[in-house]
C-alpha cells in the first residue's frame, strides 16, 4: 500500500484507490477525502498532493477523458476502472503539475499499473502517457516561444 519512505508515491497509491472508488460509488471530493483521511497510511503521504490532484481530476474529468480518448487505441468504455483511474491521475499530473518531470509521472503510473492493473496494462498506460507527455511538452514549448 502507501510507501512511508516516499510521500508522493503513497499519495499516488491512495489516489488510484480513491479514483477507482469514485468511479464505482460516485462519491464526491468531500466524501473521498473523509474516507481516505481515516486510513492509517494517510498520515505518511503527501496530503497536499493527494488533495490537489484529487480535486483537479474530479473537476476536469471530462478534459482528462478527452485527452485519453484521443491518444488511446481503445475507447474509454473498453478500459478497466483501475487503468482509467491511473490514466486520469497521470494525465492530470502531466497537465497541472509542471513541477514534476514527465518521466517521473510516467514511471510512477507504469508502476501503479503493474501493481494494480490488469496483466500487461502497464504497456498500454506507458504508450498513452508517452503520447500525452509529448503533447504537453509541445504545448509548453509553443507557449514559451
């Protein structure tokens, strides 16, 4: 579960679980935060990172899904809930957390897919996020230039 030695890694672990649960239950941000705050491992994670990304994913889920749908070789309906949670989280990180290198985000997402996803789903996650990172980097470059 959450990794005590890496607070952001632990936050990502819990975020995948929260986003998965949200897909199944329809819980809102307040309900999810309340549920996850009560977990023992919540004390060891980067709580600000957890709350920020949970809010960003829930507020921009349509935008994130549009990015995923554009880059994926499968439709969103064909994705399993865990894989979709991982992709939503990672695309949100790529778009909104420019302080985190793309390579770190992709590596963490691949590890999450290996740990929680269906067999070989990490390959699909890696392919989609590689395309998403290139898209985000191109937008940053054109905005800076």
